[in-house]
C-alpha cells in the first residue's frame, strides 16, 4: 500500500471510524496539516478500541492479525493489522536492521516472548525474514530454559542474540554463574526497554566480544517509530520516513519552575493543552507518531508513551529519554525512575549494580519506597554502597527526607537481590521498573 497523503488519511479516518469522526467533529471539513489535529487522548482511544462493538476500526474485523499490549500496567489493549500492513511493517523494520548491524549470513537467535497475543517474537522473526540481507533465524523464544538456550547458541555459533535487556541480562547472569561465556556472539540486539550502563559489565562478562545495539524502535500499538542509528548512543533513532511522521511535542510541565515528574497522575493528556511541536534540537518533549500506511486501525498523532528530544530534526534523528509515564508516587513524594536510575548509577562507582526496581510498600499506615538493587552476590552487598545510594537519592529528592521526618512516608530502604530475582512481566519478560505492593482492596 502506498504512503497516503495526510489530507486523504484524515478524510478516510473521519469517514470510516466513529472514534475519529467524533474526535475531529469540531474541525473544518478539509484538514491538510497534522498540527491542526488534536493529539489522540489515549484513554478514549482504547475505550473505543474494544474486541466487541469497536468504534475505532474503519472496517469490520474480517481479515487481520491481532496483538495485545498494555499488559504491564492497566488493562490489555488490542492492536489490529491487515496482512498487507503487517508485511509492510515488518519489511520496513527489517530493512532498518541492516543499519543496526545485521550482516549477510548472520545467525540470529530470537529470544523475545511469544504467545498470549504478544507481538515481539513474531515481529522480530518476520522482520528478519523480510530483511534485505540473508540471515539464519533461530526462533528460540524467551521462555526456554537457559541451559537449552545456551546450548543452541553454542551449537550454531550464534552471532546475534535478540531480546529484551532483561532477558539478555538474565541469560548473562546464568552463564557467568556457571563460569561460561559465549565468545562467538558479535551483536546483542535489544528492544522493548532501555539498556542502561549498569547492565553493560554483566553483558560483557558473558558475551566478551558482543556489542549491544538497539534493533530499532517500534511498538505494536504505535507501529514504526525509529530505526537504529549507528554510533555510541543506543538511544538514537531515525524516523521511518516516509512510512511515519514523528513529532516531539512540548510538555506543559517544561514551562514550570518545578522539575518534570511524569507518572504522578492517572489523568490522560487532553488535546489542545500542549500539542505544539518542538522545532529545535535538544528540547525534551512527548513523542507522537502518525502512520501514513495503516488504515484498518488509523494512528494519527498517537502518543508513543516516551519522551524524546531531537538531535538533528532536519535528518529525523532523535534521542529517546525514557518512558513518559514511568514514575511513582510515594505518599506526597513523586519520583521518576530515570532520575533515580541516574542517581544510583552515579553512586555505584565500582559498577556493582546490574538492575534496579522501585518498590512501593505500605506499612503502619504509610507508604514507603524500597530500592530493589541487583548485584552478583546479595549476601556480600557492601554496606558503604547501601549508605551511598540512600544518601544520594535523598540528596537528589530532599522532599522524601522531609516527608519521612514529618511522618508522611516510611524511610527509604534498599533491598539487595540477584538479577534473576527482579520482577518481570510474565508475558513479555520485560523488567517491571515500578512494583506497587500496596494493598488496593
């Protein structure tokens, strides 16, 4: 299917989708610019996009592949692709894998998760299949016992291993614990979550000759977002022109004197509050995407859920800055996972921490934050590091200490675990960065 002119896509969505007809009811009959459209309000979008009585789709559900997303937080959300749309989606992403480092003849192990309508395993396998370079595909999956996975990687002398950072780190921890390495691996293709610097020592120990690289940036709901940009920063991606249009929009909170604290409210962003695109480089904002090929489930100025900044706007290159909504509220205190992660990394001068989760617990009528930190041997966690991490987080977020002294929250605590003990999503294998253990009944 050819790329559609923006005006035609808007007209088609308004005519065939009840959701978009209502969303655009206040607009003139003929709209030609994306900036004339409101950003999609996600809560309304997903309320309309139900398996029964769907008000988002532009046609009856007679031919499509269906995937589920949103399993980590909130209720499941379903995304639909016609066979043509899925083929073009994976072909474009497969072409981007060449820029990520895929070479002719590479033997690639797919360790993403499959089943339960989850997309990543099939998506990566189909993208490899439709890549313009020849490759050998090994569909292992993320739920295979590590001994079997390691044996397959060794038997085929696999050169590329693809999976979430959590899956790759868990395998690395098992390998190093058994005194084994996989020196034939050249590339670690990661996706689905950010890869942090504190995870690199563990990966280097198990894969001594491998370079971690983003395999690209996409999601089952938003579709194509960015192809990997070669270089030293795996957060850099280039928009999939002409398939999609990426915008970075100003945050209303960026104009405030208070630091931005994403994730502190359950209210979705409402259209019209801060929908103006960022025009310069280096200005953080919310990333939204418009897909110029999808028609069954139109994606028009859809929030991807990440914050980003332009590195070279003219060339379409941007840097991912982390999840827009990934934060936690502990009593009156708001914290963002990216901020806490940066503080812990700075305090961990010897690079001992290999993973981090923010755990919220409630005790004696008060909320409290526990930093769950992964280390090689939790029994030998240095007390000095515990003190340094605690002091650094409290220094970066002094309101937490104030709230503790006032009796509003319990003291900040540190819990040492092995990397394999960190909580992950049972379907996707992704690390759950915020674990809320408070009773909600």
